[in-house]
């Protein structure tokens, strides 16, 4: 019996958590929330996430929100999936570094670029500095090997790979070869394919 409930909309960051859940490989129950019906703003769901955002998961009585936090939590909660380096490993620092670089720098830089938000006079006042610097650092991260930790796939790849894939899809991220090659490697994973196929099925069912 699944003791994880996954609150999801397939046209949202929920796709990140969906992929991560498939990588972990444990049973989970999906509760879909339709934005067009305001189901993410009901009192029932706001009791789970007061922000009214998806994704969120409940693992027993514990609630985790924010896609990066969900990825990191699941990797540690289910160590048999081997999606995070041991805490004693030097790789753990690299894993944390790029996971949260994705959340703290890559996503806001892409969003600001997408919406053409005015750049500030002092880039250092922003968490990510500048779009160009963020992309250069990101390119370095995904060029060091097959994945962020070299040959080892981890939850950091789920999160960063999702951010890059979304940025390329929306054309808010420069289609550098390092990015397109990395996303292709991530998208070839069976767990990614399963989650993506199910999400497309959900969308088609809603549209029919």
C-alpha cells in the first residue's frame, strides 16, 4: 500500500517530482489538481500547501513542498534507489551545490530572462547575479561527465535536468550543445519516459 500521496498537475513543476518518484520506484498515489477548476486553491489543498502550489507530497503525516526539496527528501528517504551520495562522501557537497544552484539561480535567471524583467544596476544584489554568469556556471556543471556527478545519476540531475529541459522548451535558455546533450541523456532514462508518458496521458484526458 502506498504511503506517499503526490499532489500533481502535469502542466506544472509537478513533472519534476513525478520523474523523481519514478526514479525512486516506490508506490505512490497521485491526486491530480486542475488549475482551471481552482482545485489547487481549495481549503483542503491549502491545508497541505498554504501557497496553493504544486507539487507537494505527503509521506505518512509529513508534508514536503517545493520541487527541489521533494527531490532531496525522496533521495534520502529511500536510499536503496541510490539517488544521492552518502553524507560522508565528498560528492555530497557537489550534489548539494548544483541541486540548489538549480533552485536558487537557474530557475529565477531563466524566468527573469523569459519575462524580460529589467536587470538591476548591481547584479550582485540578485541571488543569481546575471543570466550570462548563471548559464556559464550551469554549462560547466553539466559538462563534467555524463551527469552532474560524473557517471553517477542523482536527484540533482532530476532537478537540474528538468530546469534545463523547461528552459530549452520555452526558448528562455540558450540551446548550447552542452545543454541539449545533457537533456537528451536525462530524457533517455526509463523513469523519465514513464513519467512523461503518464503526464501526456493526463493532459489528453483533460482535453477530451
